[in-house]
């Protein structure tokens, strides 16, 4: 599973990083972001492609895990 640090980036950059990571390894990815807009955009992207997504919130940061069910 690919680890992606997208903190400090604004959309669509985090979504593009996830897209590229999934092209290399379609089993899933873990991504760290620091705003809710990125969380929602990545969630829509992942769900539209059949990935399950979990979100953990730690202060002002979010960690998303995308997995194939």
C-alpha cells in the first residue's frame, strides 16, 4: 500500500497523487491531508472507483485509507 503525504496541498493535487498511486498499485493507498475539502474529494474519487475508504481525524489532519473490498 502506497503512503502519500499531501498535507499543505490544495485540490486537485491530492486527488491526482492518489490517482497516480492507484495506477501503480491498485490494491489501495494511505494518504494524509490537512483539510476537509481534500477528504471529500478523495472520498468521491475512491468510491466512484469501487474503493472502501476509512478516515481517521487527528487534530487538524486526516488520514485516509483506500482499500479494495
